C-alpha cells in the first residue's frame, strides 16, 4: 500500500497542475537529460536579441508540434520574454492571428519558410520566427528559427533538448495540433513516427475523397491602390497559390508633386517595399499601395504644368501648396476686365482667393450676359496638360511682381496687369509691372490690359 501511495502522489500533482487552468509545474527527475522549457526559451530569446537588430518587429508565426496547447505555450512564453527585454518589438497577436486564420496556418502546423516570410511581409515585420518539436526518445528536440525578411537569411537557428517534464508531457497530451511529420512527438502516446489505426483510416478516407473529387486549386489576388493619385492603378492579378507575379509600373497614375517610388504593403510606406520588376510569390490575398516621393519646388522652378513657381505656402492646407504662373507665351494682350460695368462679387484680395474670384466673374458674366474677357481668357486656358488656370487676385499678382518680375523671371512687360479682385461695378485692382504700383483707378474695367494666368497645386 505504501508503494502504491508513492506512485499516486505525482499523478495527483500533475492533475492538480492541469486543474489550475495553466500548464502544470515543470517537474523532472534531476538525472533526466535535457533542459527545462523556460530555460530553453530564455536562451533562444538571448540569441535573437543578439543577432537581430534592435527594435526590429518580429512575428512569432508557429511551432510545429502535435499539440496546439504546447505550441501556444512556447509562442506565449517567447513573446513574454522578448517584450520584457524591450530590445525587439513583437507583432500584435490579434493581427497575426487574423492573417494566420485568413491564410489557413495553424499555430502547431508546419509552415514553410516562403509562406512564413509572406506572412511577415504582410504584417510589416522585419523577422519571423518558426519552430518545431521532435521526439528523440529520451528527450524532445525543440528547434526555433528566426529569418530576416529583408535579406532572406536565417538570423538565428536555435536547438535545445527538452527534458520530458510533467509540464511538457501534459501540454503534448492535450492534443489539438497538427503533427509535423516523421519523428515528431505523438500526442496519442504511440511510437514516434507510427500513425494510429484511426489515423490510417482517416488518411485512407481522405485519399479516397481526393481521388473521387480533386480539390480546386487555391487562388489568391494581388490588387493595386493608387494611394491618392489620379489615373488608373494597374489591374489586379489572380494566380494560384505559390505562383509569382512581376511587380508592375505605375500605369496611368500621376500626382502633381509626386514621383512614383514603387509599391508598399502599407499606405504610409512603413511596410514592405516592392519595386517595379520585382518577383512576388503569392501565398495570400494582398493589396499593395503606390508610393509617391514628393517633389519640393523653390521660387523660379518650372512647375508641373510648365509654368514658373512664384509662391510656396509651406503646407497643403486648402488642398494646395504652390502657385505657378503660366509662361510668357500664353499671355493675353490688351484684354478688358469687362466690356461694361457690373458687379461680380469677386472681392477677394488675399493669396488663395483668385480661383474663387474667377469663378464668380464667370458666373456673373453669364447671368448678366456681359463679356468678361480677362477672366474668360484665363479660365479657358489649357497649357501643359492642365486646364485649371485662373486670373490672379490682387495679392497673388503682387507676388508675381515681387518674386518673378523683380528678378527678371517670367518675361513680363512693364505694363499694367489685371487682377481678379473687384472694387465695385466699375473698378478692379491692377498692377504696373514697371514699378510694382497697384491701382484702383476710377471706372477702369473697360481698359485693355495684359493678363497672366496662374494655377495652384
């Protein structure tokens, strides 16, 4: 009876460990070979922190074993160890689980390197970690591997012999995993590498089903987003799982201040970048976003429409930052502000008001059936592939004089030029480009003046 009591005590302790809601305490005979699970996790973490650049985002993808419970414990403990150190960044578990579920990968299933790297790229990770467990008889062999996604090289390859402790055995006995093949520990307690009769029956049934009705090939789609650009993005591409596509060029997409810089898994460019001509192996549905390198202009530069930059606001408030003046070849000569006197409501004088002034003039001239030649000339101008030109406001006209004419840029004459800023039904602001003087002379709208259109972008 005493002997029996000694045998029952360890069993009760193991059961109590399971009943507590977590993994059982890791108990082992001091003479047993191998190391404890926590010690192995600590060693693996130390290697990763040494060989993976600091602050790299790491995706803990999977550990192939016969038990989801065991795989989950390894990944959770690895995450806690890495986060506690603070040297590396771990991909949020919810995001990883979502991608894993979409792609059909199990925590405890086999995941090949290419598929794992694809998951890492989708998450914007710089490295991915996978592992496996193998039963060697007297010990379990735990392998953990970290792959650098950018260089496609193995950064860490960790191997440890785990003692067959009560904790490990209980986790493995929980089952629910996907076995990784020959030599992997068997959750059923059978011999390593030898399937049970039930497993053989299941495999035969699956084989018969497959023969009767072949499974349709898995297909995934790569879509392309213009990311704020005008024009059409390249068409989506759908291929079978594991096939590759060639990363396309920008097609008809364009941005006034942007140079195309490839495609990224994230809109802000913080994900994985793919340049034109790259080969992309498709293992999941993915959307790639066009990346645009913004061009910075300075006063006197040629603008996107072929005009001359004369103002930089410094920000994109209102949907624009720069003003460009049309070149001298487009200048209108001896045009009246209006052929008769009438109010238009185009009273804006500040920088940024010329566009609305021009709209007001055009609308009012239509309603009054009165011709407004200066505004109409600018409104109808098409140059450099753009048709959004307008007559500048009083202050916009002043900037054209100060930033272009004074420095001998733009081919302006020394005459009076019209602005779009109205004083009243008979008077509008004009500026003399020989000396910069601005005037609102009495009943001047019918005078013929040159005009120079501008646009904002």
